[in-house]
C-alpha cells in the first residue's frame, strides 16, 4: 500500500483475485472509481474500488453481461429487473435444451426406416417451439366477425401449452400437429373444416360463448369421474346451438341437431385433437373429447347414437 493509503492497479487486482487486465478494462469502462494518481501519473484505488470490483466479479460469475452489470451499478433497483430478465432468458435456453434432448431421443429410439420422416418433421419446428402456427390455423377457420374476446377464449382452450419437459412422444405429436396445421393444402377450396352450423343460419358469438360454458360444466363432470349425461352440461350444450339459431330447445330440435353435428365433423379436426390430446396437462379434459362426449350423450338421448361421429368439428373446438 502506498503512503496515501491507496493501492496500485496490481495491488487492487491481487486483493480482488483478478488480473491487472481485468481491472484496467473495468476502469476504462468507468465502473471502477479512481481515488487519485501517483506522482508518476499511475492510477490509485481505495476501498470503494475494491468493493465495486468484488461486486462486479460476483455479478459476472452469474453470467450477467457487462452492459447488465453496468445497469445494476448505475441503479440499485435495477438488480431485480436484470435478474428477472436473466431468468427468462435462462428459461428459454433450458426449454430449448429439453426439447432438443427429447428430439434426439426420438431419433435415437426410432426404427431406421422412420428417421428420415421424423427428421423432416422436426426440421420444420423451431427450438424451442412455439404455438403460433396452431393459433393461425384456428383463426383461419373461426368465423370472420367473431368478437376478439371470444376468439381469445377459443384459442386459450384449443391451443395447448407446450410441456416444460417434453417426452419424445410429445415432441413427435407436436411436430405432426405443426405439419398438419401448416399444410398448404388447407388453403385449397373445400379443404377447410366445415362450419359448426350452416352458414348464415346462426349467431357465432352466441354459439361459441355457450359452448365454452357447456365444456366447463362437462369438464367438471369428467374430473369428478362422471361422463356428461342428461341435464347440466348436455342441456347447456344443446341450448348453445338453440340460442345461436334463434330456436327453442325441444325434442324435435335435439333430433335435428344430431345429424348437423355428424355432418360438420371432418378428418382435419379429428386428426388435430388426436395429436393435441397428449400435449394438454395430464388428466385435463380436452375440448375435442368433451364435445364428443356431449354429442354421444345427445345421440343416446334421442336414440340416434350411430349418427354421432368421433371428435370433433371447429364449432366444438
């Protein structure tokens, strides 16, 4: 220590366990305060610089970039913001690693003859993946003038949240689902799923809001270990269609609704729900399955069970 009670750049580096080059770098960036200069013009540092250098090294040990370190040093409350941002970034990186690991296991364990096809499917999906293509698919087939709040409700129900720790099977299901909704053939005339009711004969917002309520009731029954039966969810389900068409729920209306439900089913939506089912939370009732259960219950009620198809059409999410 020099006579003034200050340290040279080398002495500061030694006390902090850093290199002279490191001390010089942070000094040049304005992060280490100089307490003065020697008679020969060399930098001198005090306790404040030592504390600041130790703090910088602690922050850098957490892999914080230097610009983020500068934010923390400039403003005390910035530490919480920086940490939150780093946690988000780390979460994204971890999600990508988990998805990549599951993808590699999928390729490792599959028959040699299937690897080329799986590579093609996986190559079309970003890592980590997102569900934007699924949301676009539903936006294309939902009624054009459906209110934004109803669209948001539908999307929340039909687009699964991707698992944080996917299995190889879930990676394959999502890759196939992504390929299904991204297929350019869906834009050809007549290729999109049929509307839930004949065009111009119903009020879409009324229907979708009513179906959301019916599915919530049906989900509660399924969670309780009961299949949706007469009353409750089924009445709400049929009532949604009746109100949407300005009709009265009656035995005649119910008999007429069964073939309408059957006629609006299509292979694209059925395939969607088959692939999406494994991506929803375990044990959580899937909207497509709920719609199918309610349709089956209606068919049984009116004695036309054979007419009811497997899940499901876009009006039934």
